[in-house]
C-alpha cells in the first residue's frame, strides 16, 4: 500500500516570497491533516479536512496560510508571504476517518525561509 | 492543547525494556490513549492505542492504569533503531457540530537507546 506522498522534500525561499506544498493521501482516506513542526517541538495541527470540507482550522494563520483539498483527495498548503518564523517541517497525514482511526504521516517538506 | 505530560528525555540500554510513562489525568471516559514515535527526519509513526485494557502488538505493549490517569509504553527489547521521540496522545473529541477528533501532539519523550 502506497503511503502519504508529499512534495517537495526541501524548499528554501526568501522572506516575503510565496510557497506551496502538495500532499497526496492514502487512497480512500477521508481525513487529511496538515501539521507544522518547528525544530525541537512536537507537530502542531494547522488544518484538518474531512473529504473536501474543513473541520478544524483554528490554528491556521489565515492572514498568510491557506489550504485546499479539491475533490476530497490531494491537498495543497500555501504560504503567502512567508516569514522567517515559518521555517519548519510541514507534515501531511491522512486517516480512514477522523474518529479514532490511525493517522499515517508523510515524510514532510522542510521549509527554510531566509 | 495537549492533555498529556511526559518526561523530556530517557535513556535505555540496548536489549533492555524501555518503559515510557505518560500522565493524562484529565482524560475523559471515551477518549483513547495513542502512542506515536518519530525517528529523525521522518514523519510520526503509529505504535499502539488503547482505551482501558492493556494492549500488545508486534511493536510494543501499552499498560493503562485502572483509573486511566496514566499509561506506560513498553518496548520489550529496545534496539538502536528505537531511538526516537515518543508521543503520548489523547484523542480529543471535537465539538458537537462535527464528529471528528484531533490528533494533538505534545513535546514527547526523546528516547536514546545506548549500545
């Protein structure tokens, strides 16, 4: 079974530039999560989708971050404009449903903002 | 916010059992305890979960106290490959308008397995 795919693996941008990350969840998984993990900390949930609808985005900085999950499959997370403090690993995860099912994580995208 | 507390770091000798504690004193009766681990430069990996009974799988055992206020993850024979950050998570139920729960991570325990 293919896992959660993320791209790119690494990205370096200058502050105030824009960046987008892509996630392809495991086939058939209804729930998709985006996390931000700053070095030395646990992952922080940014947004959670159930199919193509948002069920929680309370921790998403909406002035600069946006995410979408068209057709309830792939998802993109965008930052515009980026700040230095956005440097982190961005993790995508999916689960069969959002009620107790195991979440599978991708390897993440490491973003460096300079 | 995470509803669990864990030690920041632990060491374990290779081949010995690693016992990782977790406190979740405010856990609700229908909330599960999950354990994940994250090896350097990888995404978190599911290990095990339980409600009130002890659980065992090919990776680990989970011991939950009778009052459910704490639990212990046991790696029976730790290897160098078990060096990772281990996260204890309580699945927090979402508000009534939805029926989905969150996976909220705390800082975890950094386990170092020593040769």
